[in-house]
C-alpha cells in the first residue's frame, strides 16, 4: 500500500539506533529509514527496564550477565518460552508461559515437549512464580472471554477454565477455511478482541480469521498473507486492538528484525517504516544492555484504553541449537515497558483534504499527564505517518487549554491526510526532550466497518449461473456493493447486493454471459461506489 513494498532486503551488517545499538547480522535497513525522526519507529517506544535484582552468579553468556533476574520469569532448572500476561480484578498479574527442563537430552530442541505453566506476580514486570501446571503445549497466548472464562491457546489446541485458578479443560478449535488455503499452517496464532467481544486471529503465515465469541469456529476471511511484501522468514505475529485501530508486529526470525503494521479493519494493513524491535531493546536506566541473542514470541499488555504499556518476550542468550542440556545457556521471559501513546481526537467535522486550512486536535489530559505543561508544543507535527515520520506534516499555530485537555490548531498545509487516512499520527517532544507519539480519531471515519468476504463461486450448468455466497464479518451493515465474477481481467458476470448485516450472508446467482463455463476457480471482485474493495482469487 506504500513505497515500503518496493524495498529489497539483503543480508548485511547494520548499525541500529543509539538506544539499541549492536553489531549483529541483520537484513539491510532501507536507506529511507535513516531519515526517520525520534518517535517514528515502534522501537522508539521501548523504555528502560524497571530496576530489579542485578545478579552475575547466574546462567548465561557474558552478553546477558549481569542482568535483572527478577524481571519476568527465569529458573536454573527450566527453560521458559513464549507466554503473555493478563490481570485479574484484584490486581494480580497472570503469566501463561511454557517451558521444559534445562537438563532435557535435546536442550532447547526439547521445545515440542513443552509444558504450559500458570505463573503469578504482584508487579507487571515480575518476578513471576509458577502456581499451576496446566498441561502440554507450546507458544501459549491467553485471553479472557466476555463471560470471564480464560482461554490459553497452544499449538494445535487450547485450554479453557472458568477463571485463573482452573481447573483446565483441553479442547480444539474448529477452523473453517471457507474455500481458502491455509497460509503456512495453523500455528503460533495471536488474537485481538473486537468491539463486540468477537475475536480476530492471525496465524503464523499471516492469514486472518474471525470467531464470533472467541471459542466458536474461527473462519478464514483472507486468501493471502497480510505481512509486509518484503523478503523475510516471518513468524511470531502479535496482534492487538486499542480504542482506535488494530496493530500488528511480525518478526523476521532469520533477519532478527520485526515490522510494525496498522489497520482499520484487521484485513487491510499499512506498514510503517522503521524497526518494531531488534536485539538490544532490553536496556537498563544506566544505559547498560542485556544483549539477548534472540527476542521472539512478543506479546503486549494493554491498559484500559487498549494501549500497549509493556511488551514481553521469549529470549535466549545464544543460537538455539547451541543451548544444550546442563550447560550455561538457557532462555527466559522478560518484560520491557513501553512509552504510552497520547489520546487524540480530531475536532474537524468535515473530511480533511489537501485544501483544509486548519486542523483542530484535542490532546486529552490524564491523571498523570497534563499536556499543556508536559508537551513542547512547538515540536509537534501532525498528519499522515508518511509525513510526520520524517519530520514533516502540519505545524501548530495556536493552542489553548480546555480543562485538563489541550486543543492545538495546526496549519493544514502539508498534513498529507487524504481520503484513505483513518488514524493520522502525532509526533513531537515532551518538555524533557522525550518522544511523544499518538494516533488520532477522525470523527467522520467508521471504526467498525463492514468486511465483505465471498465464498468460492460454484457454476450451475442448469441455470447457466454462478452461485456465490457473500458474508459480512464486519461490525456494521454493508452498503450496496457490486459483485463481479472474473476470469482473469474479463468480467463474466455481475450483479449487486444490498446491505448485509454483521455476520449476515447472501447467496447470489450471477449469469455467466456465456463465458467461463469451464473456469474452475474464477475470482470474485467487490466494488463499492465504483471503487475496488477487494478481488478474491481461489486456488
């Protein structure tokens, strides 16, 4: 969807930003990234790890010693991997993590025989201590259903309980491919809650699935990967939704670099330039760094507004194949705090275009944040991420306080905001010189859009028509849409479909116009107001 897709990635040595500098073999950074300003990259959100118990008498290569042994979870007897954190109503934090005995005959390669543990802590960053053994499984990710039950996904199964204390029942999800191929298999799945309590899931290969309640069948709605169109060995996606939009980070495990994407509906994504995370993000207040060799299985902990305030990782101190039984190498789960996004609302009621003269932005105050006194207002830049990430964008001309909020008026010139924009970006500095970042709600954008998704057309020779089912997986009733059956670039039949309610379906009968009678897998094109909203090819 932007110039990012044109970048060609090659193996090289890269010098990372100063905060996370390390000489490591990575995929070459595009030259454009050198012009990004502080706050443009997702990696700019990482903050120093909270002070803890610093110890040198522990396992690990010299690059991770000394370290905070009470951050996350670690043990001399267990190699931990994966996992994410939930919080209960009493304030206790629950980490669902997997692991295997350190003395296992295959060392790290014992991971297929992982055990899932439930650990608890009183602080978000740890330490966490095991309180329960749930059962076999690898790469867990936990979430709560709207009825309070806890689901712990693992590869090929999930555990479910009425609450954090169990007992745990092992079950298997039902996956409906909806005539689509599964992209790189169903593993390492990550989940995001949608506004109505349903779940959007992304599998390892970048396919998008939706479940009505989080345990009902997951139904595939995409036919190709949503990941960036660059070379990479992608895995370990993590997806979440805040009060505004969806976010996705996916890791290139071979290149040891992760990419950051955003989406209005969870199906169509933009990729922002810059590293999402890289080795070296685990730094201390004094500038020292725990230089873990691998940072994988990233997960986020979200505040009440859905903003990520901490990211936790599975980390290992060396190449996985060098972690042998009873040696000095192992893995653990670590927690790193994140810079909190600002809460922003655009006040313009009419759509912003290149001719918009003024843009009014509300920067919301919070209990611990008063924007009028905390922000270097003159440093703020607002507009499309394609502009502000490079220091361009709309500039502030006047501002005023309104209660705890700050209302800033920007000169609309150069904002870069167009009809496709759904969450314009703000970048600037605080009064102490730290980056500030946020995405703004536009009052004229529908943040619960319809998502139309067709099934594979079936040709009925008796009627000479194609039968195709179109379903709406979005949270709004769809507008009238043109549906075209296509053989290559040739339209072999078309009709229109009226509004379809959320989770509704319509079966269409489309005459073939005498073409494509022998087509095995024609494509289905969807068009609204003459604009293409998707062409689906079935393999």
